[in-house]
């Protein structure tokens, strides 16, 4: 459980770094990478919380 929290936190940090690099350099590839990392991070987080809710219900 702690591993998944750290993984989600680090992935959000990586997305933030990508967006900061995009803001600093203006290169569109950093924005694209940031969006991809953010998308998969949010999907993983939603899946993680869905499992927690499912465990609590049953």
C-alpha cells in the first residue's frame, strides 16, 4: 500500500517536472510526455482507490 502511494506521488512529480521543462524550453515533447504520465497516473490512482472502496464494501 505504501509502495503505491509513493509510486503515484513520484509519477505526479515526474509529470510536474515535464510541464516545468515545457514552460522553460517551449518544446512540445515535454508537454506531451507530461500529459501521458499524468493520464496514466490518474488511471492508476483511480484503480487504486476503486480497490480500496471495493475492499471496504465487501
